[in-house]
C-alpha cells in the first residue's frame, strides 16, 4: 500500500475537520457559563460559542456532563494580530484537592509571532508534564480541531486529527495516571501577561480589547457519569454508533510517523529533555517508549 505523505495527511486532516461538523453538539444543551457573564455568547442555534476578554474580566464555560474516559473534540479560532498576554484553553479537569487535568492551552503572542500550544497532564494534583509546540498553520484564520483521547492506557493529543503527543499510563513504575476521577470539559479565555508571552516580557495591549475567541462543533464520544450512580458502573455512552474506539485507541504505524514529524519539526519544549530542570535525573517515565 502506498504510504500517506505529510502533505496528503494534512489534506486528510482538513477533511476530517469538516466531517466533525456533521456530529457536533449544542452549546445551549451541553455547556454552562462559569465566569464572564455577557462575555459568553452562543450563536448559530447553539453550534457556535464566543468568549471575550477585556480589562475587567475574561470568560469561560464548562460541560454540563462529567465523563470517565472518552474522545473530546473542539474546534477553535483564536485571536488574530496582537494576542500577547492572552491564554485560550480547552481542557478536562476534576475538582478538589488532588484533582486530575488534561490541558490544551494556547499562549498568545505579538503580531507576526506564532502562538505557543502548551500541553500538560495532572494526576492527583501533580502536573509538570509539559510539552509545547508551534503550530504548522495560522490558528486565527480558520477553525481547527483539537482533540483529547483519554482512556485507561493513555492520553492522546491531536490537532486536526494529527497526533502531537501521547502520555502513557506508567502506574506500573509508580507514576500516577488520571483514571479514577470523572472530569468535565472546561474552556476559558483570560489574561496572563505576567507569564504567558515570552515569560511575561510582552504585556497585553488593552487598546486592542475586547479580544474574542470562537469555539464550535463541541463533540464527545465517551462515558457520561449519571448522578446517583458510581461513575463507570452507572455511566451512559455518548457514542451513538457504539464503536467506542477511543476505549483502546493508540497509534498505528502512520500515526507514529505523523507524531515523529510533529515532534521533530514543531515541538519547542519537552519536560523529558530538560536536564537543567532535573539535574538529578529525568522523571522515570521519560526513560520509557514515548508512543
């Protein structure tokens, strides 16, 4: 069989992004505002949601449902031009001390400079598992799809259906993994100019406010936790086709080729390669196969 080139894979990923629109959720039904009040706006019959940021406040929303494992897709279009100091997020999180969390964070930049895509994983309240990337496209001109696949074996981060990161379950060697706490989907847009852009050296230009980011085609295939029942035993699936591929999803040969391309060409930080941060030795999971 003829292999798929990176160029053809990018074309395929755009096609997959368009397909997602046919199975999207409804923000009226699926989401609630967490902060920002009128800065959260829903349009197009529930298909599109915008978050705004001004000098007084940012804004955010969360899913109504809690989930224990699944595939979570969201399309975003980020702030064009000078977005320095701003942070746009799409992540999963439980609540309370010892929480679990799986992060996509988009760190704004000055005009003409690319966004930084920041990923992280927390388990039992402990994170510090950062990988960062510069995207191979402009995320402000069109919508692009960002995906978290979360099952008991691994977490996969994808951009337009291209895997950029895999975080494996290494509980066998003493590394906590998020698999027992149900999580909601959270999205937010806020000011973090003390650290977000070039370590806080570039501040938010409020002359450009209000800033606005757009979310659409929120889609979940996963196990919804039913109130009053233990999550897992009392869950219901949102996978209408009942394929539940996400339960065991990993990377095949093509996926491993794609992720190598992304990490070789577009990764700008990997905690597993930061020997200055870990002078006594890299974290134990960094010595295991990445994919």
